[in-house]
């Protein structure tokens, strides 16, 4: 007996497993994990679902210190957390650009391209294999780097059923949830040249309504990449202010309400100014300073005040005019009912485009700094 134990001690780990474990090569357990990983985490742009639609999003798989140090998100206060909730985060404006898709229950953050798996060790634990692995990304974002160490280094138990088929004891995906795969692109906030070509002739009311309907349908379909493509977007928080909107700036927009509001829809882009596009009585007003822009005016159905959204000629197409001009506690969102037919609001917009640090009301962003001068 002693000689048999000495012989086992001299064997390699794999040979020892084969001698002491079931009548199965441990490579089968490793292959089972690798195959399950490949199926659950296909190549390409990979997202992780953050649950929630308001300020706080549920995310228990991140290292909060890492998120804070990389300026990705703010963690919530555990003492103010609902009893049925785990850790929650609120992405910063700077890092929300990595959110490039939405689901019915949350948002999808871009972790990186093509998940990888490294098998570190295969051990036998009496009645099952324990496969120790490390998750990686061929191209990782900071969001992936901030996953908890226990999420990137995992132990996966593998049992063998009576038919000799390996069974995994846990899921091996990266919490993709309902996120599409591959995850849409759209994290860039690179600016482009602002169009100013004279939009002549002016758009017809039918063209404006058709454009707004197509945009509204994109929001209904939760096709936020299309909504972005249909928008001539100004982002007043970027150095290059024209064209520097990421897809994230559209994820919290909702379509015009069609019956009962859906749980996944954000605030409607028309801000409840009118009931629907077909019955609204629009006027068309040329922009006071940009010959490529026209404003569709309408009386607000409740207040009676004149409201408007803009359309802009970009190349050979008309696009909706959107402005990112107000940072929010939740996801910062482009706005369309900017009322730029109003000369005062239009002038404030020009001052902000020129770099003046004021809000949409013309008030200083930091009134304390003005008092100290």
C-alpha cells in the first residue's frame, strides 16, 4: 500500500487525477467548461446588463473602488438602499458613453471585444472536478477591468452524470442578460464639421412629419443607433460641440405614447407638447442664425405656449436637431423640444456654443465663482 502511495505522489497532477478520480480524463471537464464558455460568450463586442432605468443601476459584480478611481460611476449609499436591492451605481457623464444599448429592464455597458478563457487548474474534489479559470478580453474597456476579481477568476464545478456527460455547476457567461450581441457601436464622442449650407427650399410640413415619425418609430423599436443617425446633434459638454453625441445620449428617450406607456420607455422626446404627429398643427419658422435649420412650432396641448423642435439639412437629408445641454443625475440625454424659434433661447444656445459657461436659462454654471471675482 505504501509503495502505491509513493507511486501516486510521483505522478503528474493530470495523471494523479486519472488514477484517483472517476474513469474519465480530466481533460473532458476542461473541454466542457471551454465549450460552455464559448457558447455563452461569443466573439465580438460584449455587453453587460445593468438593471434599472433611473438614477441607480443594479451592478453587484463591480469593484466600487475601481469604478470611482477610474471615474466610471458613483456607488450608492448602502444605508439608503432598498432592502431588496444589492449594490447600485450611477455612471458618470464621461463614462456613460460606454452604454450603447438598452433592454426592457436596463442598459448595456460595453465590456470589450471577444471574451477569452484561460484554464489555470483542474482539480478533483471527491465527487466532482473543480476547474479554476481566468476570464479576459482581447480588447478590454475600463468597465471590464473593474469587474470584481472573483468575477474574472472563477471556480467552476463539473460533475459527471451516470451517462458520462459532464454537468457544470454554474453559469459561465459575463452577465450579458438581455443585451444584444454583438453590442452596437456608438461610444465615440468625436466631433465633426457643423453643417451650415442654406436649406432651400424649406422643408414641407409633410416632410417634417414624416421625419419625426421615422425618428419616433426608431425610439419605439429601441433602435437607438438609428435614432442617433437621424439626429443632427450638438453636445455642449464636449470641446468639439457638433456631432459629438454618443449613443448613450439617446437611451433614455421615449417615443410618443401609444396607449399605455411601456416600462422600458423614457420621457417622450416631444415632452408631451402634442398628442400625436398627425393631429398636431405645425408651423415652420426659419432659424435666426443658421440657414440650414428650420423649426416646427406647435401650441402646447396643455399650456398653450408655443413650443418647437428643429430640423436641419445635413448633406442631402433632413435630420432632427438634438442638443445635449443639461447633465442629469441619471443618464444625460439629448433634448429635441429646445424652442429655438424663441430668439432669447436661441441666443443663449449661441453663447454656450461659443464656450460661455452658462446653463440653458443663461445662468452661470458656477455662480460662486462669479461672486469671488
